[in-house]
């Protein structure tokens, strides 16, 4: 989880490969209307997000049922979004918040041409972000480390900490 450009997709793909399970890219579950809205520079409303979160949560639950595990990349910026995902998944979940400085995030966003998420929405995402509560037992990582090192930190966490349903 985290704002656009924090490295969710990169880390998610590495984790899924290491765990031998599917990787679900949250962006793939947005409706065409939501993508068009973001592309035009408008942030999504909760009404835009609920169906997206439900689709991603259902796909994650199905993947877990079929493969025993899944890795999903999703902004999940607010507690209520994470609660909705957990409820829809219905299985234990390990949240990983990826963060970095605004300046570094801007560098990354400007270096990925063609993505529907415009740089101009970064500040609204940063303003929306609700850091995980202690009872969420989320792992927070700063994405200046090499992706392989971040992957290893998450794998270590999965081995040592119980997941939260």
C-alpha cells in the first residue's frame, strides 16, 4: 500500500515470485471511468473507490483460495479502505506501507511516462494517506532500499509475525 510511485508494483511482483503466488496489480481493477477521471487530474471519490476495492478484494480472496496466497498492490490510503479490503478478502492480511519523500516520489512519477496517474494527484494522495493504526500491525518500509532487500524484509516479517484478519 502507499501513494502512487512508492514502488508497490515492483515490490509486489518480487514478493509474488518469491512466494510462488499470483500478483494482483490494483490498477488493473479500476473501471474505465475511474481511470479517465484520474487521467484528467481529478482524484477519486469514495464512491469511485468502493467497487474497485471490492473487485480487488474478491480477486485476492479467490487467489488465496486457489493458490494459498496472493500479493496485491493497492494504494489503500485510508483506514476504511483497508477495512473494506480485509472484510472482502476474509482472510488474514499483512499490510506493507511503502513510503518516501515527496521529492523522491515526484522523481519516480515523472520517470514513468504513459501511466494514467498524473503527477498532479500526488499531493492529494499524500493528504489522503492515513498511516496504519498500531492494531493493523502494518510493516512500514522506506523505498530507498533495493527492491530485493525490501522483499526480504517483508518475507522475514511473514515468517515471524501473525497475519491480521
